[in-house]
């Protein structure tokens, strides 16, 4: 698995390089300060995962990630957050990143996150999921209010699928998808699809019998 490591702080770059070097199945393809420096490799599909240290000095990297994903580029990005910043977390989710981990996470969890994202799944550290959903203990009961179709659509929203993609998958119109999503938001008492995705991820986490890993 080929990894690109991005951070505008040399000490963080060196730390991530040291960590990744411990795993025989991970190969460091490029180390740099910005994603732009590795753009040729990204566009040429020469790397599998981008590990990005997100901080106040490189927040604009999220715009580039969003643009790449919107253009149809198949990139897999994991944010490494050393600041436990919930605002960064929400912005990262909206930009389309597939993984978000704490910088202080242990080696096993970081490797697990990389493997999940590489497989096309998502991984968000429970610290951030819990902080956004506010540990809603009534979550399972609220999900019971959803119809089967609404539940199916919620799962696809949590995967990051757009309304057109969901429309194609279920052979329904985009307008119908929008109606279902509005019903989901109203029933769960949440404000947008980002929170909806977090809601489902926390539900999956709760059903892992206390395990730390989740979709």
C-alpha cells in the first residue's frame, strides 16, 4: 500500500514517517508540505492513501481535496488531527475525506484506519463522532422511527454517496431521495447529512459491543 504523507511541520512529517515505516505492507511514496507537491502522483494513481496533518496553517488543503473528489478523482484521504478540533472534523467530512484519526492514536488504530479506508470504507475516531452527536443514548429508538427505505438511504449517506448516486442505486428520482433525507433529518432531529452520517456511524459503533473500530 503506497502512502503520501503531508504536513507543513517537519517534526510531524518525521513522526508519521517513523510510524509508517514500522509496517511492512506500507510504503512511503512521497513526503511533503502540501498536496499540490504530490499532485502528479495523485493524478497518475501512484499512491493509495494520503495522510494529511490538518491544522490552522493548512486548512485550505481541504478545498483542494473537495475539488479533486468533486472532479471524480478517486483519492483516499485520512486526516491526522493533533489538536482535537471538532470544527476541523466537520469541515473535513464536508470536503469528502474518508478517514479522521487523532494524532495521539495508537499504532494499531492508525493501521486499522488505513486498512479500512484502503478497502473503500470509512473510519472516524469515536472522539469526534461522540462530540458531534453528543452521546445520544436514545439513538437506537430514534432510528426505529425510520422506514426501511429511509434506513437504506441513511446508510448510503453515511458512505458518502451523493443524491444522484443514491438515486441510481435505488432506481428513484433525485427529488424522492431529497424527500427521504429531509424525513430522516426531521425524525432524528439533526440539521444536515454530515450529522446524519455521524449518527449512523455512532449507531454502528454502539453495536460493536464496546469495540473501538467502526465504519
